[in-house]
């Protein structure tokens, strides 16, 4: 007969090593000492950042009309993010500075089904454009990739060749529930019809240098094509503002 | 009017790690089945604690908040990890002091996350169903179903092992 009360005894028999405990304290103390500076920054950007690596998104390349005068784009970009508690927040990317926190899905080294490993930051951020007479939107990222979640059958999950051909490099499963998921690589660009934007809930993966630092600015180019064939472009620049210790949280700042 | 007392106005990280470090590590290790990932999540949870500057009503509020952060981060981490091989029983021995517990822990770790988390909070941390529902932000009926299914799965494995 199974005695479930023994689960408590069994789990409580697990203890972390003294070395690990000391390491946790040491790292936490470093953060605590740095806290005054972080608090000022936090107030400035009005968002809590768990570790300190911040990514800033800035609307770049101001638009000028034929007369050389500044002209705002005829569309608005909204970035939706998921926080650690699973809630979704959104921020309109206007000229005003705004910030919100993203939940980082995985930091550090990831290994895919090809056996390769690489340094990548994953974050779930959905970009949405609103405006009038828009036909389609094309997003292009200069470094990193766009990704999407896919549901797999057990057969697909087991077929490595098929997974590779579909560019599904990362897979996961819930063996007891017979559920199989994967992450499909879309590439560095994709186009979406204006009326179908809600179908795309993409992830972004950004390479880092192995020390969770982004070498250069990441630029997401947003080209909007109107129904009359004309196009407009705005760039979102993703920068890393702070590179303290290892971060598992990303914040976006919009300018 | 009396002002509500707050549990801790200033985070004392040494106290927090001493009080909750092992508890969080156990939960994370059972969920993630990987020592390094578990340590990462625990570290991340404590740093979130420091940087969020959340005000807690009491120690139970503080503990539940830490568990919520840690389990959410575990879910995020597992989501993008390829399926890890189940923790080898020999590795498990590094953490367990009692030989008799290995089998039970092994069966618990083989469950899916959603069953593991609910069983851990119910049997190990002693939370009631409605309290777990609040921590995980799901309904009490979902918690009851997960508890029931989790127990069934462990029983099933236990039965097979002893056949």
C-alpha cells in the first residue's frame, strides 16, 4: 500500500550542499550591495528587473518627409510581453520612453536535437501593428531568430529527420499526458497579414557572447505595406543597457 | 487606527536563504530533475526577491510568494529545455540521506510538472487545496484533479515495481 505521507519525508531528505548554499549567499550579497544603483534605475524605468540585464527597444530612424521635416509613422507598434507570473502586459512603442518586464524563457546554454549547443536568450514578445489601410507587416531581425511554438504528434516527435526538415530544433514532452511540443525556427524574417496578426505569437531568440552579454545592438526592422502598395518602415533597436551578473529576466525600454 | 505590521521592511538575504533555501531547492530539483537548473532557479528567485522589494504580510505570505516565483521559473526553464534524461538514481543519492526514499522520489520525479508541483505543495509543504489554487492561480477543482491523478500515477508505478 502506498503511503503518500512518505513523500514529505522523501523530499525533505534532499539537502543542497553547503557549497551551493554559500554560492547562493555570495551571489545574492553581490546583488544586494549593488541595489542602491539598481533602485534608482528601477525608478527611472518604472519596472523591476530581476537581474540587471536590460534590453531596450528604441524606435530608431526617424521618418522625414520630402521637405526634410520629421514625420511620425502612420502606424503604431505595440509590444506584448509576458511577465514571470504569467500575466500579459503591453506597451505601445511611441516616442515616449516606456518600459516593461519580459519573462525570459531560458538563458544560457541550450542544446537542440542536433546536439549542438549555443548561447541564446529566449523571450516571448509579440509585436502588433495598428493603423489604417495596412495590408501586411514584415519583421526582420538582424541577429537572432524568430521562433514559434508548435504542437507535435508522438510520431512527429520521434522522427528526428522530419523535425530537422521542419526546422524544429527544440522539443519537449509530457510523457504521462501524451503531449509533445516543439519550437520551430521561423528564421530572421517573416511577413504577416494585418488581419492575421493575432495568429502569430512568436518568440525571439537573441545570441549572446557566452557571458549573457549582447555584443551589438539588435535591430528589428518593421516594414508596413499599405493596401495602395506604399510602404513605411520603423526600426526597433534592442540594446542591452546593463550587464551586471547573470540575468534571467529581460526588460524592454522603448524610446 | 493601527497600522498593519509588515513582515520585513528590509530584505535580509541571509535569513531568507537559511529559511527557504533548502525548501526551494527541493521543489526545483524535483521539478527540473537537474541540479544546475535547480540552483539557477533558486538563485534567480532570491535575486527577484531582492530586486522586487515586495512587502509581505507575514512569513506565510513570503513563503508562498517565493514558491510562486520559483515554480513559474521552473516551468519556463523546462519549456525550452530538451527533455532531460531522468535524474539517475545514483545522482539522487547525493541529495538523499535515506535509502528508502529513493524509489518514492524517483517515481515522483517521473511525473509531469503539473502533478509534481501540486503533490509537493500538498504533501511536503502542507498547503490546503484552496491555498495551492491561489499560489498556482488555478481553480480548486483543477488542483483536486491533479492531486488525484498524481496519486494514481504514483500508485500505478509502485504497483508495477512490486509485481
